[in-house]
C-alpha cells in the first residue's frame, strides 16, 4: 500500500530510514574526501629522496 491508501506508519518509517541513510552516506563521503585531501596535501609537502 502507499501513503495515500492509508499505510502511513510504514511509509513514514521507511521515509525516515531513507533520509537517515542518505545523511550517513553523505557524511561518510564528506569525511573520506577530507581525509584524502589532507593526505594529498601532506604527500606533496614532503620532499622526496634525491638521487645524485
């Protein structure tokens, strides 16, 4: 059934679960992007060994 047909409790529960899942996914991706950005920045800042 859909929300229009009266199954509002299940509809709202699933809607809240979807919203929470999307928020967790966005936070996870944002956190990983920040970690990768900090790793890339530190890798370029360190001088590597120079062969003579």
